């Protein structure tokens, strides 16, 4: 018997069991990774609600730049203005066209103060 013939010898039930085993393993790995990330975020920020918001990609006023980066990732582009009393940044996400973005988040001194969503 040739090595390629082994697969042909498997029954439908055996193939189904192999596929099911792979699905369960992948699901278990994903669940483990989710729990690890959640645990890490709770340890880092000390608040399960903040961890939940970050993992769901929720924006909120008062969110720090670090939390925003954890939540939405690195922005596609940024603008920064240094004023007399504060630094104002616009973090741009979801590029749509040249110099157009689906989401712009405004931060004052590293804290989210608002956002504009264009769908």
C-alpha cells in the first residue's frame, strides 16, 4: 500500500472524527488565548470593565492612548497639534480613500475626548 492510499482507506466516520477533533483543538486554543488576554488586561488596568471594553473595541471618553491602542491597534495615520496648554492628536483608522478614514479619534493630552465615525 502506498502512503497516499492511507487517506483513501479512511471511512467517512473516521474523517468526521478527525475534523471534529481539529475543530475542538482550535476552539480550545482560541478560548485559552482570549482568557490570557483578558487576564493580562485586568492585571494591567486593574478593572474588568476596562478589559471588557478593550476586548470588544469599544471607544469611551476618558480612555487613555494606551488603552485605545490595545483596543483598536496602531492607527493608519495621525495628526498632532501642540497648543499652549495641551497636545491635541487625531488618530485615524479604517482608511477608505486617499486621505479619508472611517474613524477619527480625538485625544487631548493622551486622553480620548471624542470621535467621528463615517460609514
